C-alpha cells in the first residue's frame, strides 16, 4: 500500500487554504481542522486520514460510489472518512472537500457566526 508523502499532503493543505474564507486550527482530537467562518467542514489525522462533513444526500452517494468510508464516530452528522492510499486518491479528496466546503459556506452565509 502506497500513501502520500509530506509534500503531497502540504500541496493538498495549501489547496484547501486557498479556498475563500478558509482557516485552519488544531482539531480537538488531534490533527488539523479547516473551517469556513468558524464552522468546521473537515479535518486531517496525519497525512493520509481525512474526515469530511457532507450533506446527508452527498454522504449517501459517495459511500455508495465507494469514494469514502463510513465515519467511526459521527456518521449520523454526515461525516465520512477518506484514507489516501495513493496519489490518485487526492482527486477524490478534492471532490469531497469541495462538496463539504460549499455546504459549510452556504450554512455560514445563511446563519453567520456571532462576532
């Protein structure tokens, strides 16, 4: 089994951070989380394990398509797990991250966080 290296991880991290209004912060269970206006939409555990929060419909679809795995602790909230096993999986990661980002951004436009 091949996994991504630090350079590929950093490239994906930089791609996420270029999305408008995205910030990163330490995740409460370790790793790094990414937020839109304070709402977390995904987080990394190491270089290869990502947890991504999707709309329920998107969650069902990507699980059926085999693009993600069931999240161990919070599948009821739309979370899926994605393990990068090869550099080719980065394309799938970007697709799912964009879905999560767009959903989070829409939520925060309708219901902005208090300042």
